[in-house]
C-alpha cells in the first residue's frame, strides 16, 4: 500500500501573545490519499489558512508531525523545504501572484527554472500546461492584459508545472464573479478526475460540496468530516 500524499500526526501550531498562546491548529490527525479532493471549510479564524500554510511548508508546526509523500517535514532544513515545495507542491492563491512584467508562458516556466530544467523543455511544458487550461491563445500576454479568470488559469498552469504530488488552493474563486468562479471549479474537477490531489480552502459551503471530502474546522480543530 502506497503512503498517503499527506499525513498529519497531532499537528499543532500556536502563536505566542501577551495573553498567552493562541492555538491556530490543535493536534490534528489526518490522511490525504492520492487523488483526493478535500475542501477545508469553516468561518474566519477557524484555522484554515494556518493549516494550509503548514501543509505547504510555508510555516513550521509547533509540535506534531507532517509527512508529505512519506517524508517527515521536520527532518528538512530550509533548503530541503524549498526543494520539497518546488517539486512536490503546487500553489493556487486567491490573488494569483503572477509576476506583472512576465508573459503568461514565462510565469508558468518559473517553477521549472528554479528546478534547473533546460529552457527548451520548460518552454514546451509551459505551453502544454497553458493548453491544458485553455490559455494557449494568451501565451505572450502579461497579467495586466488578462481577466481575473484568465489570470487564475495561468496560476493553475503554473501550479501544475512540476507535476506536483499535491495542489493547495486558497480561496481560488474568491476574487472572481460567479460565472468565472464556476469555470475555475470545473477546471479543478477536471484536474481531480485526471488524478491530481487537491486541498482547497473555502468559506463557501457550495464550493466545498464540489470536493469529495469536506473537513470542517473550528477553533483549530476538526469539527467534522463528510
């Protein structure tokens, strides 16, 4: 039996304050298997973003253990974490985070450039990635020339550029109108059918229902799972 993409063992993150520690994530036990599409649902302040930052190795836990593809994150130094993020994890953010002076295809090439992939290969893979998200007609357009939905499609192509084990999405439709948000969710569902492992943060029950697992968080704890 293969190891899960994500395994959490009593994962905890607290932050010191003058009034005492604030528990953002509290002793979470969780497995995310290959091909899962999980939604993290809950009100503001419930721990969704803190948990996503831990899963994406953007923050370190206070205690407990996180394994990604069977690798214990606590065993890695900063360089090891950077390599893991680049090779194993794709990120899709609410605000896209595209570099404004770079074309769509160059933005998609960036993770491959950091990984040392030769220019011709990364260009080919970036073009194929943009074709996958129906953006082949916008290869040389910069973000200022793209709509919000088009920018998010470029961001998704960038997230998939390194064929990651896991894609993390933080409110991926939060800046989009209803119709465009629906198009992005259909694209996520297509990625899921193709075998991509997805974890999506949302405050919308309607968006969460599109996933095959819904984890409801409250006060840094798992309240329920369906």
